[in-house]
C-alpha cells in the first residue's frame, strides 16, 4: 500500500468536512440572481460552490518544479532556434 502524503491527508479531511457540512444543510433556500429567483436545496448549492472553488484552484495553481523545468527547457530551446544576425544576412 502506498503512503499518503500530508497534502493528500489534508485534502481528504477537507472533503469529508465539506460532505458532513453539506449533509447537515439539506433545507431548500430561495436564491435571487439578477432577474431570476428559484428554490434550490442548500446541499446542491454547497456542492456547486465547492466545485467552482476546485476549478478555480486548478486554473490558478502554482506550477511545481517539474513543470517549471519543462517550461524553462522549452524556453531555452526557442532561444537556441532563433536565427542570429549573421544567419539573416546570408
């Protein structure tokens, strides 16, 4: 069995806490957005907001070291492939 990292343990705990919180809030609420109003179970709203936060975190996450090194390698490769002035004049 593979050992869980600290980040994975924290992620699991946060998901469990979110599920317990959402499970205790099943009453319907009235939402008003611009000109629209509707009833929605609070558990659905909590899940939707959690999902939007998750997507936002993925989109704006910091790159880890391996992704940075690949990006730097690609940048160096582009620099190496650029023509010099002597190449243009010939």
